[in-house]
C-alpha cells in the first residue's frame, strides 16, 4: 500500500497559490481516476481518496503547511503504511518553474511543510516530489511569493506541470521512486 500526500494550505484564500501546487496535483490525479475526496478516518485532519485499483491512498492535510507532519504520520499509522511507501508532493522555490525533482530521501531544504513531516516522522527517509514554482523577484518577500497566485502568463505551463506531476505519481505507484527520478529529474523534461 502507498500513501501520496500533497501539501498545501486549506481554505479558498490559498486556492491556486504557488504553495498549494501539491493540492492541485492531487486534485488533478483524483479527477483523472474519478476519485472522491472524503474526511480522513479517526479525526485525522485531512481529506483522503482511495485509489482502489492500486491500493493507494492520496491525501491533502487540512492543517496549515507548517503543521502537515502530524496528519501525515497519523495517516501512515492508520493505514499501516511504511514510510518507504510515502511520497510527499510539494512546491519548491529553489527550482525553476515547471521543473520536477524527486528524491528517495533528504533534508527539508528550507521547506516548512517538509520540515514538519520530517520532525513528526523522526526521519528524512521518505520520497518527495518537488515541483518548481520559481523564486520570483529577490526583492519580494518569499512568503508573499509562495502565497501568491500564478501569473496569467504562467498558467498554461503550470497546468502542464500539474499533469506531468500526476504522471510522475502514477509511475511512483507502479514502479517506485527510481524510475520517477530517471524520467522526471532531467532538465529537458520541463522544456
């Protein structure tokens, strides 16, 4: 069994923001497979959808980004999923817009959502798919940048990136993180 978690912030205020691209990818995956979101079991603060044919759960924590770890760990425990079968999908300002980067483990790299997951799990040993959202203007506050919506000129490339990210998740479920890294970590994949 696998758990795919997209990180973001709950509420309409954050819909379509750079920080919520993890939610956007899972929403696209749910639409692609006709999955229905429902409240997570046992009071876990998350929405979940069961991808029955692949024995996979996809989830969107309803805590704010910086508190995502508690929901992720609770979901792993409830579904009895090993962290090796966890994929966390997040935005990354240190990666150019539309680039994907996956890894089987690693540090938080300055991402507060990943920092929360690592802290709650007590380990960096889980896969992650980082989606480049660009850094933006260096003079602009980073928090303002990630909480801003994409520019209209970026929307088509972001839609393509969301679809490619959903493809990467499907590959992870079928074959694991290695093939995802081989196929999607190449720079030319984003062009």
